[in-house]
């Protein structure tokens, strides 16, 4: 060992005192400040649609929805909740870029069809709805998967009979001046406040898509796959296709 000079010991002691004082001061400040919200808490606030949202399901009727063949939507409605039955349904409204909020609930286990349903963005890109709670590493067909294309990053599914949510930032495909697609649709998805897709560019429409007209606006479609999956509090906010291209605000 080499000898430690008294001056070095003094400097080290002073540094230790300064660090301890800084930590104590920060702790005092933090104790007076409100605790930051978790992502789950932040997204729980989205249960209430913002003022600029378009409410797609009012909890009373499906007058703004129809089936694939154009007939009136026939899902059962009770206590502000709609239950999958009688075929897929879709909104009269169509959209391009949007922030979309959907709440769903899986039926009691065991369900013969596995709690199967789906949320189709623009009627073309399916976010799988399935009873995947307890799956260690989810696959491309599990809940939250972009069906058969991308598995969710993590399994964020809750047990059956608990309400869950999807919050989606959806970016529609982009085309050049000739109408050729240069960027496919993209989406960032949170399930129950947890990021499960991070700005994923899809490969194109998923299975059972409404159509392949990806350059056109499309509806929100909810799938009836034989399971009594329930939905409530469905709304969206349209997003601008781009921001300003100038430095100065105006």
C-alpha cells in the first residue's frame, strides 16, 4: 500500500460532505413535490375522451356502425357495453392519422374460441384481441399482436373479466406524387398503459382486411370471431398529417 497524505484525506472528506448535502437537499425537494405519475396512471386518464375526440360508441346504440355488408350493426348492448355477436361491425366514420382508444374485456375462461376478436385500424390492420394472460413470451397471434406480422414487445394482458385498453398512435401510409406507397402504415401501441409496439411499420394489410385500398381513409372495425368479447369507451382524435415546415410559429 502507498501512504495517503492528510491533504488528500481532507479533500475526500469535503467531497463526501458535499455529495451528502446535495443528496439531502434533493430528497427534501422531492418530498415536497408530488410523485410523478406512472405510465399506467397517465393512460388511465384517457378513460375520459378529450374535448376534441370523436366518440365512436356512446354506450347506448350503434347507429353510427354497420356490418361488412352494409346492414345495421347487430351487437348486443347492455349497461354501456357492446358484446360481439352477429358478425363484424365498423364505423361510418373513416380516418387517416389518428389517436385511437378502445377498451375491451375477455370472457370468463374457458372460452371455446379463446376470447378471440380484433381491432382493425382503417379496417385493414388488425390488433389481435385474445385471452393471452399468463403467456410468458407472446407471439404474433397473441393479444396486442399486429396479426401474423409483429408480436407485442411484452405480454401486457390482464386476466379475463378485467377491463383492458389499447391506445394507438396510428400513421396512415404515405404516397409520392404518382400515388405510389413510399411508407406503409405505422403504429405505436400501448396496452393497459404499457408500450407493446414502438413505431412499427406494418408489412401491409393483415388477414381478413376489409380491403387493400391502403391509400384511402378507412373505418375502425371490430371483429366477431365467435367469442363474447365486450367493448366500451371507443373514441379517436384525428391527427394532422404533418406539422409546419417553417421555423417561426404563426
